[in-house]
C-alpha cells in the first residue's frame, strides 16, 4: 500500500501543531508567573482595601480573639470580633479594637468608616455584646490616637463617645451596666467626633 506524500506531510504538520498547542500555554504560564509571590505570601502590607484582597489584609493582623463575619462595601469595613461566652476580658477585646482601628486608618488608605461588633459565641449561636463605630473624619484619630492604648473605653465616657461605643442588654447581663467617669466635660457634639 502506497501512502501519498501529501498525507504524510499533513500528518507531520498536525503532529507539530498538536505538540505546540499543548506546550505553548505551559510556557506562557511559566513565563508570566516566573517565580513571583502569591498574594497571600506577599511581604508588603496592603494599603488599599478591595474585595479581592480583604483576606490578605486581615489574615496577618495579630489579635487575641478571632474575626467572624467581615464585610467591605462603599468604603465601610464591618468586622465581627468573636469572643468566648466564658472567660475573656473586655480590656483585651478593646486592645483588639485598637489594633483593628490602627489597621483601618493607619495602614489602609480607603476605609472611611469602621464598624466593629463584639459578639459572644455560644457554639452556633452568636449574641451581640457591644458595637464600635469609628469614622476617618474623627479628629482624635490623628491627635490622640496613642492614648487609646492606655484608655478604658468601657468606663471612660470620653472614649465611649469617641468610639461611639454602645452596649447591649447581653453585655449588661454578663458584666453589669458600664458606669463611667470622664476626665473632662463632654457634650453631645464634641469637636473631635465626626458626624
């Protein structure tokens, strides 16, 4: 049986195209990646928050408690700080709040409002204990930021106002009504709180 020369050439060309087609994407991917870092392992801190890098931005934050629900929408970052139903100290929780405020306004450049819910976890059931609302326009963020670390937001009325801190009846049941003091007189519209 005699094979026509044009059929042999056609088979050879088809074989070359098939091998090239399989080899080309592999080569292109290898060239594009060329040993670059994967986003999760990037050493530089993230400065601009997006839906695609929110996990990368928050995974490295050193917190005592864990984060639950996280939401990023229209320059508003909403975080849920999940605390145990037994034990735990509010002072430590507010250290985490201070850390989250620092990440939101000192590291990230596009968070205009930070909402933090402190939530008690009882297995599958979560109960809201307290909520914090901080805005980029709050003057204390730039002028008195360092004082937050040494404050007691649960009892200091000034810091409760600055953080727009509110407590639920669940907090009252667990810790009692937060009674406070203030080192200075505060009014309903203090100048260091943005509206």
